[in-house]
C-alpha cells in the first residue's frame, strides 16, 4: 500500500477509480472545488492511483520556499493578468512529454461561480487528449475518476455534458458549488 493510500485511509477517505487503466496523456477535471482542502485530497487520491499529475496555479503562490515545493509536486505557474497564452505553453508540454496528466478545476476558484472556464477544453482539444472526469465528495469522503470523456468539439455542449456527472457529488462547502438548471433536465 502506498503512502498516499495510507494517508487517505488514516483520514477515513477512499479512492474510487471507475476507469481502470488511465490514459498516458489527459486533462482531468476536478470538481466540485469549494475548499483549499480539495487540493490535498485530490492530489493524494491521484497519487494513490499511481498518477503524477500536473496542475495550474496562480504564479503568486510560487514564492520562496513554497514555490520549490509546488514545482516538485507538479505545479505550473500561471500569470492570470498576462495576455500570454497558457494554452499554447501547456500544449507544448503535452507534445514534449511521453506521459502527462494535467488537473484543472474549471470553476477556477473556491467561490461560487455560475460559469466554468473553458481552458480545460481548449487545452485538451489542442493537445488532442481526452478529458477525465475527476471528483471529490466530502459527504462520503471519496475522491477519484469516473469517466474518460472524448470531446465533441463544442465547449459549451461538452461542459454541459460533463457537468451532468457532478450532480451526485458534494463539496466541502456545498453552497459554493453551482450547476445550471439544464444539467438536471
């Protein structure tokens, strides 16, 4: 049993991998994202599944010595106020790697949002990699992956289809997770 599995077990958490063998390259959507603790439980669960994930995080978090730790964990700094292209930079990393799994929280914040960012879609489409639907559920203390989703090409359509998988999961602060009414129809 890995250290990650032991930590999760000690904390009463489980890992749920409904996919089995995961693709060598993919973008994992992680939701709901309502707490700073989502990173810990999500990252540890991915490690328990044998995944070395990369993740995007605001460049302001990369101050010394925390920045060294973030880079070693797989953090990719993002300048949220620059017009440079994060998508092209990340796609280049996918193209230059034999194996790369990037975790993205499309809500982009722990606050309640009514619209997910579509960067995950642009990156996955440009890198020609699938999207894995990852989740965290505080109600049953479980995190994992449930499906490999092949993009259909329309980010609004794909996002709505992906959101439908999240109706059963509860974030640490459920009031901060929003799904539009059309997800339930």
